[in-house]
């Protein structure tokens, strides 16, 4: 999978995670958190443009904090939605 495709897959999953968190449907979060982690690990190994690398580094740091945050609420969901939007727009730079 290309860096662009991996980035878009991550963005789609973040949207799902945000929606389920916002709706209080936490039963599927673990499955998609794991899948998103796999995409992130693949993207870490893929070539990326320098412009995208900075965004990816910041995202990865934020994602790790969110992953370990047990308070999954509307704020958590909004952050996931925000990152989904950012990565969707930045995928063309990947």
C-alpha cells in the first residue's frame, strides 16, 4: 500500500473511532485502534515527503496519548475527527 493509501485508511478509521466514541458505542474501539496502529506502523516504514513527515510525527504523538487515555468522551471524539480531517487533506503530501 502506498503512503497516501495508508494515510487515508488511518483517516477513515479515525472518523469511525470518533463517531463511535461520540455515540458511546465503545465495543468496537479496540478493534479499530489495533487496525489503525497497524496502518501507522506500516506508514512509519514507508517513504514520506519531508512536509508530511512533520505532520505524521505530531499525529503519532497525539494518537499515542489518545490511545492510552481511558476517558473516551466527546472531546476525545472531536480530536479524532480533527486528525481524520487533517490527514485526509495532507494525504496528497505523503
